[in-house]
């Protein structure tokens, strides 16, 4: 959705667990910058869901996650959660985060700050074991330069 230039009164854009779902995050961030007032803020709340510790993640996936999914959901866990075709279209899913978020914002000329956050989880212990809801969560703040 394109936002009209006369609507350019936006002070803050906040998204939570959104950026990784976009096929073109650079384009979205560019549009956010366009509609923000000077000194407006982009706040990105998300987590490092990818392979930030590849060996540990693989051990968990094959010894814990896949058997639990197979037993509790009676589906083939080797097909992936979203499917390979969809995951190929999501570039942030394969980038190291929050570093990728910071880089995108800095390339657009934002002043960037990042901090860790602790968001309480509502998933059960079993779901946490199956899907790895133990990732590092972060908040990236980009401030539009005047």
C-alpha cells in the first residue's frame, strides 16, 4: 500500500515480528522513511530466529524438534514449517539479525540504536521445545535524520 505524500504526518512506525515476513524489506523500509516526519522513528521488535548458532540449532532440530513434531502433530517435519518455496521468498529469514535490520536502516540514512528486550512467551513448554521460541529478542530503533 502506497501512502499519499499529504499524509506525511507520521511520527512513529512500530512493527513486531513483521520484517522477516516481507519479500522486499528494503522497499518497505524506504517507504517508511518517505512517510515519516523528520526525527520520526521506526521501531522493529523481533527475534534472531535463524541459524545464529548453526551446530546447536541442528542438534536441537534433529534430536528434539523433528521427533516431537512427528509424534505430537503427526506431520512430516522435514518439509519445513512454511515450505521451501515460501522461505526462499523471505530474505530476512536467512540473514543474521538484528545486524541485517541495522544495516538496512543505516543504508537509508537512519540513526540506529539497538537493545535486547524480554517479551513474555505464551507458548507452552512443549511448543517451545518443538519450535525453538528461545531466540534472542531485540528492539531496533531507527530515527530519521532531518
